[in-house]
C-alpha cells in the first residue's frame, strides 16, 4: 500500500480539480445541472476547497441530467486528456455510477488492481434516482438496492472479504450475477425508480448514511454557484440541508484518527497535467 504523503496528496487533488473543471465546462455548455457532493461539497463549505486529507472528488445529478451528461461526454469531453467510464460503456465495469478519469495517470485502490479496465485518477459522478414514496415500496426498494450493490461488489468481495461466510456469498453472487444480468436488473431498477416523481432521491448503488432515508428531490430543483479552490462550480440550492443530513454538525472537524485516506496500491500522475492557475 502506498502512503499518500502531503506532496502526493496535493498532486492528486490538483489532478482531480483539473477533472472537475472539465466536468463543469461540458455541463455548462450543455445546460446540465449538477452539484458538488460528499466530501467535495463539505470541503467547499468548510474549507473553501478540498478537505486537507481528502483524496477523492464527487459530483451528483438527477438521472435525467446524468443521461445528458453521458451524451455530452461522447461529444464534448476533451478526449486528449479525459475519458468517461460507466456500466453502460466500459467492459468489466461494475459500479452504478460513472467516473471521469484523467488520461496518462494511474490510481489503483487497494483490492481493485485486477479490475479489467483502465484506472486513472478520477472524479465520481453519482446519478440520483427516485425512492418510492410508499412505506412498504420504499423498504422493498432499499432491499433491492442493497442486493444490487452487493452483486456489483462481488467481483472484489469474493477475493478480499475477511469473513469466510461472506466470501461464499460473494462467490455465489458473482457466479449468478454476470455483468449482463446485473446491467439488465439495474436498468429495470432505474426505470421503476423514475416511473413517477418522488419526494426522496438517492444513488441506487451507494449506501445511505445510517438513519438517512434519502435526499429531498426539491433540493435539486434549483442550483447555485459555489467556490471551490478558487473556481466556481454548481451546488444544489439546498446544499446546507444536504450537509446537515449527511454529516450532522458539518462545520465540526473530525478527530485526527478519523482523518483518513483510501488505501492505494499504485498512483502515477500525468506528465501533461495543465496548470490551472
């Protein structure tokens, strides 16, 4: 495992910022609404940029915007420097959200070294889908999201989980749920989730925080500009409510022992990285 010292972390964040700037460019060109999310949004509000120890960057958008974004990546993404991956267009890719990656770079998360696709430094792009409003429908939907997420993770979990029982479960899931079947099931879940307007939304294959049922759809009806590392990006107008639901007292710094980065086994930075100053 590689230790991301201060110099490496700074180069990683600078490369992720380069990707964010490109995402913002094509989104504004194509009138696509998105929001900084996760630790990236928290960093914008609390630090004016990256959380000092954060090693990734995230954005989110409603499903209809994500579909537009997929198309924009085909036509407008600077293909000399970046590429887009998601389960629809990348062989062996098993996640329910997309990634915009930097060419001429490598960023291998621990235990993902054998995934059969190119793995450059990236920004995650999370589509948000509806959660059925009814109590029982919502519970069933949550269970289906859980099973689908585990089937996607089974390609890694079948080799790396610490529990022998879980290893067996992941082995079974991996054998039963080929990428073809997983994609077909995921498409059906997307269709059901967006069959009618709903009060709450979520990323279907990413876990919600404990005791969080979802995120208000009306938070994503309007957007505002927000500064991040000296650049202007988009955030949903209800971003403060989102942060409160996601993190609680989000302006409070976590204790030092919780300021962790993800385990990384290999990292290479692009030699042609542009200067964003």
